[in-house]
C-alpha cells in the first residue's frame, strides 16, 4: 500500500507543476488560466497530504515530463491534453479507493480529494472552447478526403508517371482544385446544419486539405526516385492518420488502436486498388 501512496504523492506534485506551466501558455483565456491556477493550488494541498503519510515520496521536479506534456499541448491542443489527463484521473481515483480500504480513517479526507478532482474535470470542460474542437468535423473532412484521394493519385503514379516531378505537380494541382471544392462543400453543409459558422468551417476544411496535399507532395519534389518518394509519402500519410486517430480517440473516448487500424487498412486498400489501375493505365499509354 505504501507504494500506491508514494505514486499518488508524486503524481499530485507533477499535476501541480503541470497546471502551473499550462496556465502560463499563450492562447489560454483568463478564465481558463484562473481555473488552472485554482486546480494547481488544490493539487499542491493534495500533495502535502499524501506526503504526510508517504514513506518515500520523491519530490524531484520532472523537467522532461513537463516538456513532453508541453509538446503534447502544442501538437494536440489543451482540450485533448486535459481529456487525456482526465482518463488518467479515473485510474488515480481507483487508487484512492484502495487506500481507503486499507486505511478507513482516511476516508473523509480522501473523499474530499476525489470531489475536488472531479470538480477540476468539470471546470476544465466548461472552461475550454477551442476552435479546432468545435470544427473537428470540418478538419476531419478535409484531412480524410485528401489522404484517400492523394494517396490514390500517388499510388497510381507508380505505374503511370515516368518521373517524380510530374507526379508531385499532379498531386498539388489536384489538391488545390479539390481543396476549393471541399471548402465549398463544407460551407454548404455548415450553413444547412447551422451549428457552426459556415465560412470558418470552409476555411478549416480548405486549410486541412491543402496542408495534407503539400505534405504528401513534398517527397516527390525532393526525390528523383518514384519508389522512394512513394515510400516516404506513405509514411507521412500513416503519420497523419496516427495523429488524427489519436486526436479523435481521446476526444470521443474511443479505442486508439482500432481507430488507427481501420483508417490505415482503408488507406492501404484504396492504394492497392489504384496501383493496379495505374499500372494498367501506364501499360496502355505506353502501348499506344
């Protein structure tokens, strides 16, 4: 049981330092900054309590761990970071209950700590309002469509194009045209649904699509080998899939591995089909 108490003690201190660090980040609203600072104060009080009954609570500040979560914050945003921390809180609460079972005299204090932890979650949810979360549907629309369409084009280029520049320019031109088309479609959809601002939804869809298009085209503009460019493009595409799968899995409490596997298999399946079609087209063009 002492090991659990030691772990909780260290975790409370880390949460205190993390919340203080997040409160100093840019783009944090005044309201959310105050919520984070209040949560940090509570976490420090929790830490002092657990330290008082801990036999080995190491209090060394983990700079590397804070840095990892800071990178996490900039990559995924505050909402996803807090949702991720929320999922860890459920494990912590189970640990609190084990401590109470072992030491019933601590029940009152531990129950108060649990109530404060749950209060933090509620305040975080009410205080965070990130645009990328509100427009996640528009962003996902642009990214998903770009991945399927452009990986298909580049896969087909293995058999249809003679050089990487032609393949890369084809992908960019297709991406520009499709991003405008998808932006218009997103605008129309948002206007009919009335949940978000149509022009902003269109902008998010357009930006996400063109960003993916440029990322996937990059290997073809920097390499002279169709095969090498295709392999790097595929790695980038799977990286984007992994990022979006993690984002949506945390946001909607889904299974990350399942999300990643389903999307990756779909992407590879489309690529294989279009590779066959591209090879047939290439052979046909060479025979004419």
